[in-house]
């Protein structure tokens, strides 16, 4: 059971009504922290000190602790909550009268995220929106960062700030926009930050292209090879004269470490043509081509003779 928060001072010979030599004042507290409301009183004893919040007397409890030392009165409040905000009054009473002193306690709430932006994997050219929402005592200062560098609106970046939310919009993203993006929210009570990882996929690019021309002896085999880099998964397709090639006894297709190869066995004159390898992913595509000419041995020798 709680007891009434009253403190009795010792007697003096002369009865002097209570007065406050140091009044309560406005205090700003931070939610979760401890705080003490202090005042100093003089007057004849015995004297009763009572504490009130918004005109309702406070009863002693786990979080409300009255203290008295050398006529200095204090009310300690531990682990501040939002409901602790209000007007606090200390009333001093003796047989000659009573006196009150009041002060307002404001409880500031540090920012807390209620919505954090998601990590995103996107294709080049996309518009990306990173959004977060938060609570906290105003005014709130909102900042966006790319890695450790603060971002401001302009160019491909657009930032919108509202009372309890903010978003960062990136237009026409490219692979170099891949990075960690941070939203930071701060006020007098604290600061928080959250991070979203943006990964812009790299479209395939051939770093080793097909030989532009291939001269092959009839009846022999020829191997076409090329290599593409980009964000996995990359798929490769082969075409001859714009018609897709399928794997069979004639055509052997292999992909090892992003190197795609097409082997044509037992070449005939009909195998002459324009061969294209297409590398593609959801981020884009690239192609490389080679013109294959199949001739008999004599034809190749004559060709080499005239070239010499």
C-alpha cells in the first residue's frame, strides 16, 4: 500500500508561515531517464510537505521518491514515462498557513523507427524509393547518407521530409549507385539511424568476344568462345543466321566460369553462316558475333595463296 507523500520538519519557537526561497522550475526530461524536481522552503516547524501532479496528490511508489535535506525538498522520478509530463506542485503547510510552488515537467521522447527501408536489388534504370517512419518529440532533424556522405536533393536524388516519415527517391539508377544508404533522425533526446542496402544489378558485358571470322576445313570441328561479366544469373543463347541453336550431336554448348563455348563438329558447307552469342539477365543483354566459313582443303589453300 502506498503512503501519503508528506514530510514533517522539526519545531521552532516562533511560528513563521512557509515560504519558498527556491521555487520549482520548468524541467525537460528524457523518457527512460531519471529526474529530480527541486525546491527550497523556509518557515516554522512542524511543517508538512506534499507533492501533487496536475492537482492530484502523488502517493509514494516505486518511481516516486520524496527527499528532504537542509530544508531542500525534492521529488525524484525514475525511468520517466510519457505520462509523467505535467505540472508538479510542492505544498508546504504549517499552523501559520501554506504555500505552493509549481513547475512543469516536459518528457521528451527520443526518436524511434516504426518503419525501416528494405534492402533492394534492382535493375539499371529503375526508380528506387527508400522510406522510413518514426516517432519522437519535435523538432526532429532528418538526414540521409550514402555511405558516410550526406545526401541533399538534386540530380538523381530527391528527399522528402514529413512530420513522422521521410523517403529518399533515386531516379534512373545505375550499378555505381549500389551502396549502403542511411537515414538518421535526431532530437534533443537522442539519435537513431537505420540502413538499407541498394544493389543495382550489372547488365552482361562481353569482356572476351568471339573472333570476328572463322575459316574452317570441311569435316573438321570448330569451337567458338566468349566471356561475359555481370550480375548472376547470366544465361547464354546461341544463334545461327538469327535462328536459335539447340544442343544436339552437331552442336555442343558449355558454360564454365562465365565462358560460353559452342563447338560445331564435322563441319559441312551448310554450317557456314553468322553465329551470335547472346548473354542476358534481368538487368540487360549483350551479344557477340562471328562469321564462320567452311571450305574444302583446296579452297583454303588457294585462299591462302592469293592472300600471300
